[in-house]
């Protein structure tokens, strides 16, 4: 299995718009990344279990905007989906936010 690490900028929905009702610790595995990848004019979506860490050690708070984080995914298909500039959704039973990959990190 390929282990991949990316840096991303995320925005979490506020609770009144369907976001989380509570903050998550700065290091969590409670969220799933639902990545999107366009190939040949067709949009593909794929969920990935992820370990997520905020770079400033602050918790992920509902309504956060432009929070920088590091995502680690262990999946062979992640390299096709988590490229710089690719967008993804954050999922915790339902969509709770979104993000964009800024760069890959060599591990």
C-alpha cells in the first residue's frame, strides 16, 4: 500500500449549515476525505480514510476557514486523486467541509 502525505487548505461548515457540532482535536482520524479526480471529461469520486493534523496544533473548529493541515492516506489510488490543485470534501457521516490540496510531501 502506498502511504501519501499532502498539505491542504480546508474550510469547515458551521453547525447551522450542516457542519460539525463540536471541535475535533488537532490530530484526528474522525474525518474521511472524499476526493474528486477528472479523467477524460468524467468526474470520479473516491473516499479515503485519513489521518489529519492541523499545522498550528489548534483544534478543527466548526466554521474554520482556510485552516492549513497535513493529511496522510494509505491507499494505492491516492496518488491519482490527491494532486496539487485537486479539491476534496471532508465527511463525517455527511459533508462537513471542503479543501484543496496545495502540495504533496515526500515521506
